[in-house]
C-alpha cells in the first residue's frame, strides 16, 4: 500500500467516525437521560450524575397511555405492512409476467408517484377517508398506507425480471397456473426482497407523523408519534420522562432494523441492482 492510499484511508475513517458520532451521541444521550431522575437531568442535562433507575419507565407503564399508543401503532403497522407487501408482490408479478396495453405508461406513472412526497397528498387522502366515513379510526390509516405500494412494486418487479423466464415457461408447460407459479416458485425465491419491503414499510409506518396527526382526533386512538407530541406538550419540565417516552418510540424500529439489517441490504441489492 502506498503512503497516499494509507492517508486517504485514515481521512475517510476519521470522517466516517465523526459522522457516526453525530448520529450515535444523541441516541446515547436520550437513553442515558431516560434512566436519570428529573432533577439531575434538568440541573446537568449533558452529565451522567444523579440517581439512575427504571422509575421513568415504570411511571409510563402505570400511566398506561404509552402502552395504548404502542398497541395502536402495532395494529396499524402489522396490518398495513401485510397488505402493502401482498399488493406489492402481486402488482410486481403482474408487471413482470404479463404484457398488456398501457403497461409502460402505467409503470411510468407508478415511478412518478415515488417522486411525490406523502405529505403532499394528506389533504386528498383525508377527503377520501371522510367520504368513506372511516376518518378518526385506525382503519382509515391502514387503508391510506395500503396505497403506498410503488416502492415495493419497483423493487420486487426488478427481482422477478431477473429470474430466468425459462423457469416460469417450464412450469406453464407442465400445467401450472400463474397463481401456482407465483406462490410456489417465485415468491419463495423473493423472500429477501419481500423482507426488504417489509422492513422499509415497518419503519416508515411506525414513524409516520403527518397522517395520524390529520386523521386521528380521539386520544385513545393516538399512535406513538402523536402520543409523544401530546405528552411532550404537557410535560415540558419532565425531561427524563420525555426521554423515556422517546426511547420507547425509537426502540422498536431500531431493533427491527438491527435484527434484519443483513437481509435488508441483501434484498435491496437483489431487488434493485439486478433489474
């Protein structure tokens, strides 16, 4: 290795280390503060002194609201992601396996839809759920999230296109239907790609703020982001408890990504690059 190469590596690692520090330190500070007593957290926000305990988390459990927010978010997240993954897989197979009039135009519109931020459509979405009389309900959120399948269709369609056509043609010659080909041959092969879509949408739906804020008015239906906002508004002096709430809100999507990060990266490479 040349001296210039070593210097470039050192500079690169220093830059990456600095970037990692800016990301990890706020997470560490949040976690540490959530275990401190409120008095020491206010007196010395960036210190580590004071009494450390689980009292902040125990108070949240006794209060019960956080558990309700987590349950609401879990219901919306699980049902939405199951429907998104199912619709994305079926749509991707349709684009990959069949030739029909307007296929390229429809797929182009789908890609254009990826460029539209979800926040730009929140008012239109609220009008639709109001017409269906499912506003101020978890069902309204689930129905809305099911419309965001463009990313999943794009990734899975690229994967299906990368599978040799001879595999499907041989199955058709043996008398297999398209449904059997999809469920018994292609879908098992697409597990890493499907898992990528699932992980991406689990994190996105869990963290979504704007749609629950507009759709939900009843406190008993708050999801985690809205509950955290309301809690922070009425507990401005309880820094330690606020950090405990934020830690709970952050923990689940972080754990999901940490557990499945290898599958997530492999699925992105297989589904996005191969196409």
